[in-house]
C-alpha cells in the first residue's frame, strides 16, 4: 500500500475519500460503508488510510507513524 508511488490523481482521490469519511458522523460513515461490497469497502478504507497518511506526512514532515 505505501510502497508504490501514487500518481497525482490517485493521491487526490485518496485525499478526497479521507476528507469525506473523516468529516461525517460515525453513524453516517458506517451507513455509507455498509452499502458497499466487501471489495469496495476495502478499497475505500485503503484509500482513506492512504489519504490520512499523506496528510500526516504533509503536516508533520515525517513518514506516517513517525514522531
């Protein structure tokens, strides 16, 4: 997941997914995710995690999980 270099479009998509899912109430987030198939849910959650990691790296200037 973090090993391959993302294109600008992929990075933008991940950022959008992260922003959308992190800005809604947990009940709404769960409802949205429950409408997806397992594969779709996995793709969305992976994109959200990548968006979160990218945001961390931009904000903190370190790799995801580093202090």
